């Protein structure tokens, strides 16, 4: 009896581990952030010796978005983590030293529970300072979900809590959705032709945005000057350190004098409010 219970516990543990291993996709209602790398050998539309890689960052949309305006919020991810099973090195080897400078990256997360337009939401990188995507176009991103699902069966995703995988354009024949690029259906390339390109070269810092079907268009960052708009150095940035193979997101930290000005402004507002309350009394 005791052995049977031990066996049952082991089976349940294995099942739980397997469930945790898969990337939370759009249908989960709280998709995980994933890093995408891609390399085009020549024209992106030819699909000739092109490669892509996907890394599960293990952070879900809601918890990451909770820190959207938190000053100094930072999080880093090493692509040499054992969970990733050497996928980064394999990807680099396939691309070759000559192509390394042309590698691009994006960070995305998906949520598309239900069919109502307002349920759709999306996290995306962009080099732009504003991302204007019509609410209707948000539903188009679910074309990216097969890409997430296809990679859940590849690489180390099935065995590790946060795994990684890579694919080439040649894999399209056996697994059409596993490759992140413009062939055959612009998977992640530029919102399937309906929005800004979400990728940039590894040496280019990118802004981060939360977009939702209810019309929300929110940038990650810190409104340091208090004007209600995130701009310039107020954006949170995704950066990639090629030397250490480390991806980092960081929100800005206001300078001490900025904090002093904000506190002084709050104090002035509080004083005005007190005087008004006394007059009314």
C-alpha cells in the first residue's frame, strides 16, 4: 500500500512538473513573457537558411505589468541558464559568426481568453515611442499563438520550468509554426502586417508596451516629470548584453533632485488643500 502511494505521488509530481514546463500561451489568460531571436540570411521573405529561437522567461503578463510604472524595477534573464539547454549556443552556431551582427530580438506576451475584443491584450517591444494599433488588429496576434504552442513540444520546454528551443526555416515543412519570421506567415514579424515591427538588433534598446482591446495603449516606464506622458528617458528599456548573453528590462530611477521636486510639489498641493478645507469650515 505504501509503495502504491509513493508511486501515485511520483506520478502526480511528474504531471505537475510537465504542466509547469509548458509556456503559458494566449489561451491561459495570463501568457508568459518570451524572448524571440531571429536571423534572416538575406531577404526575410526567401526563408533561405533563416533561424529563430524562443526562450521562456517565466514571468507572466499580470505580475510583470504590475511593475509597469515602478521606478527602478529591473529583471534580468541569462540565456546560459542550464534550463535553456545550450539553445543559445546552438542558435549562434547555426547563424555563424558572420551573421551574428544581424540577429534581432523581441519580447512579447499574449492573452486572448474569450472572443470579445476587450479580452485581447498584448505585451510587445518596439523601438518606437508610441505604438498605435487599432483595437481590431489586436485579435490578429492570436496568429502568434500557434508559434508558442509549436515550440512547447521542442527543445527543453517539455522538461524544464522555463525552457528554450530553436528552429530553422527548413523546419517549416514538418512544423510550420515553430519558426519566428516572415516565412511562411510573418509569425511575429510585424503583427502579421498590421502594426509596427516588434524586433530590433541585439545592440538596440527597445521600449515596452501594454496594449489591450479596450483601447488601452500604455508604455512601461516612469513619469518622472509628472506630465502624464512617458517620453524620452522615462521609458523602461529592454537591452541585450551580447558579451554575457543577458537580457535585461529596467525602468528608470529619478534623480535625487527630481524626487525633491516631486515631494515639494506634493507638499505644496497638501498645503493648498488644507487651506481650502479651513475656508470651507
